[in-house]
C-alpha cells in the first residue's frame, strides 16, 4: 500500500523512503497508544507550535567521525555532511560492535537551532540491587524537590516573584528578564497594528522568534538542572518514593466548564504554571530510568492528603495548603510545623512503608538510550 502511494502521489516519491516509513510508524504507534488507553486519539499538529523533527531511522549511513575534541561530522540524507557539537561518548569506529552501536538519529529543531540526538543501543549488565537508603521525594511548589531526610534539592532560584505569584522566568537572569519584558511589549505593540485575518508581519514574527529563543534557553537550563539532580539522587538512594500524579487533570481542573466555572482561576493558573514549569512528570520519568540503571527502584504512592496530613501525628488539617510554605499541624496534641513540601515528602515515604505503593514497572536488561547532542552548525 505504501509503495502504491509513492507511485500515485508525486511529492511522496521525492521523499526518502525511510522518512515516509518513519512517519507511518509514528502514526501507527500513536493509534496503538490510543487503543491501549495511554493517550488520546492522534490529531493534526499545529504548524507553528509543534517541535519540528525528522527521523533518520537507520544508523549505518550516518558515517559519524570525530574531527576534533568538541566536534563531529555526520551524514544526513538529502543534506550531506554536517558538523555537530560532540557532547557525549558515542560508540563509533572501533568502539562500535553488535551490542554497542548507533541505530539511528533524530533531528530536532527548537528556537535555538537544530539538534541531533543519536539512538544508541547498549548491552548493559543487569545492575546489582542498590543497597542505598529509602527516600520520599515531593516535587513541591516552594522547594523544587523536597526529600524526606531533609536533603532538599534546590536550584537556588526564587520560585515566586515579589508579589507572590509563581515565577515563570526563574531560569533567566535579571538582564534576560528585562529583555523578555521589552520584547513582549514590542510584540504586543506590533500586534495592535495587525488587522483581523492579516498575516503576521515579518517584524512581529522576528520579535516572536526572539521571545522563543529566550524561553528555549530557560527550558534548557531547567532540563539541565533536572538531569543533574535526578542523576545524583539515583546514585545515592536505592528506593525512591514519589507521588502518583496526573498533571493534565490538575492543570485543566482550575478552569472548570462554562456551566460550572472554577474558583480562583488566576491563582490556580499561576500555581499550575509553576508545577508545569517544574515539570514533575519529567522528573519522575528521569528518576525511573536512572534508578533502574543503578539497580534502584522508583515507587509511586497515591496522592490524596499527602499535603494536608501531618507527618508527625497523622492528623489531617482540612483546607488547602497549596499556597503556604509552612505546614502547621492543627491537632491540639501535636502542633508540629515545618516546610510544607518536606512534610509531604515524609508522608510519601510513610505511605510506601505502610505498603501503599503501586507496582513498579520491571527493569529491562537491554536499555535503548538516546543521547542528546548540542546544536549542529547547520541552521
Ligand atoms: Zn501533627
């Protein structure tokens, strides 16, 4: 069927066969994810908002060479030889063998330029079970990662602005923040001249691009911190307990419906932004595969009341604590108080010890890893 389509549709035949196959494969996987209940139905991508990416499904034609300590060269189909920044050890040349090789690559474009990520297949020995201590980890609002033993992980950047709202731009420096504000004002000004249905002017698009670049830089800093922190945690601890959380629901719920509008929408939106920015889900994903690599395990425990329950006596203080940095126990006999995120982390560990953990996914011996590589010179 695929080959018929290539005969019938002119532009399809121009594309390399592998690229077309990769698209079909992704599409089929999207439907499989839908049928298995992991995701919604696949729908059309927005041209402007989606990350552009091209897959190179086979590794043998890449012909990767290292030309310098920091630079490598790679063959990209239809483009030619391209230089890229060498940031990770890659199994190329003599170091490549059946068990340890590059099986493909993916080109991704973000606001900072093109990147190439290599798919690397490595045979890893099953790690010895990690004998490290147990820990509860809460991805909090006040502390980026609160740990039940008090070894909190902080990136040293304020999570809130002076007027108490969540600081979306904490990964930017003061100068970059000022620049961003200036650009946003300029964009709003230029947009005000645009008539309905008129196409975006080149100047406005230029300003949007500059805003996107700043934001992409912030995202990259955040991800870098996440990677370093999760790697360190996976090395120290053998058992990591996190909250079972559904971020999309939390973000959606504040808005409510037209019939039943949500309460405190603006405040919750701010909080949700902070949560989304901190990207809890990605932290858990990173922790899970990094722990597995070190012989440790990540356990998820159900979330209700972990933020409202006192970790010293178990008393549930009603009401929301979501905007409070300090937890104060309202039980007349206890009166414990402390960092709210720390309190939640201790509760998570306690729930795990009481046997409330959901069953973790089994680790695999062969791990397929994607190693990120910094931008290539091709833009
Ligand atoms: Zn208490």
